[in-house]
C-alpha cells in the first residue's frame, strides 16, 4: 500500500484464442470511482519486456514463414523443438514493478518442454509472435476497466 490513490486487484483473467492469462495481486492507480489506470504509463511496455525479453517466454522462431515450415528453438540452449508436441502449459512469473508490491502472472499457452534444458517454451504458430498472449492480458485489464 503506497497511498490511497492505488488499489491492489486480487485476481483478473483474460482469454484470447489459445492464450489464458491470470494476474494476481497487481497494483493499479484509481483515477475516480469508475476509472483505473496502469501504476505508471510505461507499465504495459515493461510487462511485455518482462515476459518476452527477460523471461523469454516464447521459443525462437526461424525460417521464412510463407515458403518454408517454420522451425522453433529453445531460447536458453538453442535446441530445436518439435511444435507437434505442444500442449497447453501454465507458466508462472513473479514480477515486481518498481516500488510496488510483487504480483503474479500465470500464462496458459501451447508450449513444449525443451528436451535438453527443460525450459518450457511457448510455441506461437501464427505470424505475429506473442499477439494472443498480449491480447489476453488486455482482456484481463478490460474486465477491471483498466486503461493505460
Ligand atoms: Zn533448452
């Protein structure tokens, strides 16, 4: 609790296509009785960076999308992954945004466990990697009427 302009939302969930995202105990700003916003304007870009860059949620996809079958590799050890083995897996991250209390994000997404290092790698088969997960996050925010 930083001051009374902030609120901790215990749980919110959003789903988009194959992605389901649950966010637990995250802090947001209260503007007035019906409007909430991110704890800071850059929270959205920070969250995306945490998921894809810091925690490397998605497998690396290589290859020309249109002409050849795309190949997927573990972002930790570069082992090739078999997208035919993907199944919905829940990945959980504990994140801390600046001076706010830590929160939890759970992402259920079609994934493959790396046969070499064991990292769970999300496999995004469509043309814009991460789109479904990002859309599910926005859906979760919308359930609580949170705007950037
Ligand atoms: Zn690996």
